[in-house]
C-alpha cells in the first residue's frame, strides 16, 4: 500500500471534510464484483452516509424502485445501475479518443448533466463518504491527465483516497486478451511480434498511475497486488478492509462476475472474430462461455511462448522499479516477477487441438459455425 498525506481521522469534535474514495482500476482485477456489491447495497450504504452515486435517469429510476420495493432484488443487469462510473468515464473519454460509448451504457446524457446529477446527490444526502468505482478511470493515464483534474474538481476542497489493484503483467495481458475476444476485437495472437502493445496502460503501469500520483500527491493512495487481493478474499473483502471507511455489517455479497473465457478457446475465438460475421462470432463465444473443458487446465496453457515472455519480462523491469519506489519492498511490488519468464507446459496450439477434438459439432447452433469449426479441425 502506498500512502501519502494525512488520515481524515482527527480529534473529537473537529470538523471533517467529506471523504471521496476513487477506485481507479485496473481492468480484470475484480471490479465487476465490487461494483455489483456497491450497487446491490447502495441504499443500505446511503443510510450509513456512504454514497455510490447514480449518474443518469435510468440508474436513478432503478434506485427509486429499490426504495419503494425493497423485496425486489436490484436489476444488476442494468449497467447504468451497476457500473454508473464506467458510464461517466466513457463519457469523459469519448471526445478525447473519438470513440463510441459501449452499447450497454444506453441513452447517456452529456457530461455536464452527469456531473450535475452527482453534485445534486451530494447536496441532498450530505454523505460522509462518496465512492466512485470504475476500472475505466485507469484509461485516463493514457495521455488524459486533464480528466483526472476534472474528476477531482467535482469535489472541491474534499479529502480523497485512491485505491488501485495491479496484476502481474503476463496474467493481466492474458486475461485482458480474453476480455477483448469477448468484445469481438480482431487481434493478432499474444505470441506474435505485434501481439502486445507495450506503450499503453494495459502494460505500462507507470504511465497509468503517473497522473493520479501527481494530482493526488497529498492523498492516501493504496496500491494493491492482485495476488494479495485474492488472498484477502477477493475484491470486495480487500476494498472494504483497506479503505478508510466504516462499512455496515451484514451487506449482501455478489456472486462471481465476469468469468473469463477458457484459454484453450482463445485461438478458435480469435479466428472466429476475424473470419466470421459479428453475429456468428458472438454465437461462437457464447458456446465457449458455457462449454466444460475436462482435462484442460488454464494455468498450464502457454499463450506467449519463450521469446515473447522474455520481451515482457525485460520491458517490465523499469516499471517494476517505479512500483517498488511507490511501495518499498525488498522483493519488489511483484515478488514473483521472475516467474513471468517460465514457459507453461501446454502450448496453446496443443490446447486448441484438444478442444477441437473434444467439442462435438452438434453443440454448435447452426450450419455456418459447424462448417467453420470443421475447417479449423482440418487446418489445425
């Protein structure tokens, strides 16, 4: 944990500023479970003075239904309810990278209206703590330091606390690759020369963190190793135990969210995204989201190859040095970093052959996918 500045706790009777806790990512470290936890318990938290604010009308409507009908479970399939601050972050980033906001965040208002919605909730509820939680905030480190400043300006003169989880880069890159496959992205394999972008926030953690560390240099910043988070019981348990906020007992706990695709399916799905119409590629992904793969252990599959692993390890060394300055340790921020050089025993090519042999064509929902699968069997 990296900590700067002073704690908000002080002498009895002293006036305190409102605390703002920012969860800034990273991706693929349990953010969906944490967001589900906060959304599911938002009314109970609000009674305790902890605000997980909505940012637009759909989320507010769902919150009102929860208030009127507490016996009805919140609809966590509504992304604007579950992940409101992802919607906020996407809206902030959209004019910067000229990218469309993901389709699951529907009918979002403009940024000024979203900011006003948050401010009004703060004015009306006067919480002691506000929690904004979005892994998409990590993308502000990709050359958008002004967005970090704008987010801070939402709460002038308040006290901030930053929480961030980082995953060992080879594990992270593998998981993020699977997530991009799920989004339908067309990509080279991770083992290819151009298979990894070493210059964006998905590898360069220093680039991701720098604007946050610089802007919040007088705030408490918690940097957590994903391995330690898992050992603590997962993202919800670690977050609630780490940040300086008194959570009430007996809160509902979410089930596992955003389960990763099996690594053995990566090459099949990668080719499907590249070769099939988008609707057919999506059907193929849905098959492998539910397909049991007996005898194929994800942790044994090698997706990089020896040469690529060497490149990853060498390029990450200065980033490890930066992290170890923020969180001093004789072993470094990732004590097991050298394990990145170790090649797993089952090459992805062999795992792909196993899954092609194992999967009956009858599991595929239509002729086009069965033809695609049969062609892969011949070529691979």
